[in-house]
């Protein structure tokens, strides 16, 4: 049975990756968190190109503020996308 890779709370995604396959590119709406996601990616043992749209980490003691700002920005972006989608129908 292939190993299960947990890609973090923010994504709430669990996927099965066969050992012979390697993840080359990984996209997340939020930057991988410093505490669990980033170490999980690093423990794969090879380089993974990780891209994201919204900042999630900051200097020690600033994560709560950054995450609140990022969530607000993400919420606004999703509303704008919904408006664009609805106007294109």
C-alpha cells in the first residue's frame, strides 16, 4: 500500500502517492505553514517546487496577524472571482 501524504490542515487533503512517483510541483492557496506542512514537504527527501497565492507565515509572533490579513484578502479575491464568473454567464 502506498504511503499517505498529509498536505496540511489548511488544505485538508490527504493523498496517496506511490513510492516510485515524486511530487515535482505543489500548489496551495496558502503558503505551507512553518510548523507542519513545510517540514512534511522537506522530509520527502527531494526538491519540490512549491507555489502559493496567499502568505501564511511571518516573523515569530506575527503569524496571527498575517493569517488574518491573508484570509481577508483570500475572501475578497474569491468574491471578485465569483462576480467575474457570474458576469460571464
